[in-house]
């Protein structure tokens, strides 16, 4: 990234509370050096972003939103063959897992990072899902997918009510029939009764929780986790665990929690999967880790 680089802020007006455009402009007043080199593009859909986004060679696209907004930008850049570009992120989303992994704990920190211009490379997961070919944070089934499907149906009425409703209704979720194959070995058998089975690309999860301590987001490996019960799941979310290495793959991380590192995986479920916080409407996905595929401005 050069000091003369310019920024194109891609504003997802639906992220957070929908006040991202006004908040961003207000915050940029404190960063005149960034503001002078910026332009703004406000879109409501991925198709609108595709139609409107045209970048000069010295422009850096900056997603303003959450993990879904960044995923949409990465997917577009990948489809255009422009994934070699440096990307930026200003977190105005709900979970902001990727932002926390990059050290961008708030929009203020993110704008400061744009001024400083430091970058880092991170992995991503490529999927076989036609309408969601990239996963930056997670792909899972069980509690997470059921929660997000219910939340997505209600969040535009009231985010708070939707969140509590989805949480309470899906808290006791346990399912069987899930199959997870990692690097050619069946690791979760369909006879197992599970609360959640997930594939995770970065150490952070929703709201800055560190699920996988010591995990590097650029090591070419993702983590799979099988969690047996709701209590075990919330224990994992609250405490986190040391990321497994290949030498002790499959060893229990916490009671009721199994983990393993992988490069290629196939997840099959009787219920639809979620990817990066969005319900997918599909029950099967193949995934592969694309090592250091992204270059992103980081704190």
C-alpha cells in the first residue's frame, strides 16, 4: 500500500443499525488525510455493488459493514480476478469477527489503520456453494445455522427481539445425521448426536470472542469443531481453547468439544448450513483452505 493510495468506501447501509453512512462521514472529519483521498459508494445489494464498482489502479476498496459485507467484496474481487488488490474494512456490522482478528476493534481503530497503511495476509475458505463460493469466518450446522436462519427471518423488524427469540428457541438444539470428512477421513459420523459442528477460518468469532487461542489466520489450516451439548458450546464461547496442532489432532479441547486442523473438508447436514453469519439454504458443502489469499489493511 502506497501513501498516495485512495480509498473507495463501499457502504452497506443495512449493516449495524443502518446508520453507517452518517456515522462514517462524521468519523472521517477527524481523519482529513483519509477523507481527502476518498470517495463513497453506497449499495444495498451485491448485484448493485457489482454494477457500480469500478476501481482505478491506485484505489483500495474498503468494506463498511460486517463479515457479510467483507465477504461480498472478496467474492466480487475474486470473480473479477482482482483478489491481488489490498482490501480495507471498517466494522459497522453485528459480529465483526474478521475485524477483531485484524485488530480493528472499532471503526475509529479501522480509520486509524487506513492512515497507517499496515497490511497482513490471511487465509480464506473456498466452498462448493455456487452463490457463496468464499467463507472468511465459518461454515457450520446445528445451533449456529438454526439460530441464524431464525434470526435472519426476524432481524429487520427488531434486531434485539430477533436475537433473543432465535437464541431461546434454538438453545436446546441437538441433531444427528451430520457427516464431516476432513482431509479424506470421516471425523463426525451421522449417528453422533451433536449441538453444533463447525469449520472455522480465524481465531475470533462473534463480538470479538476468541474461540481458538494461538490460531494464526495465515497458516494455511482451518479448524473443525464438534460440540456435543448447549452447555459445552457456551463454555467454548466463554473460555475459548488452545487451537489444536496436527500432532494432537482430535484430542478433546474441552469436555464435549472435539477439534482438528484441516485443509480440505466436506460437511453434510440434514438441516441447511450457514456461512459467515448468513443462512445458505444448502445441506452440503465442500471447502478448501486458500492460504494467504487476502491482503487486508490491519491494525
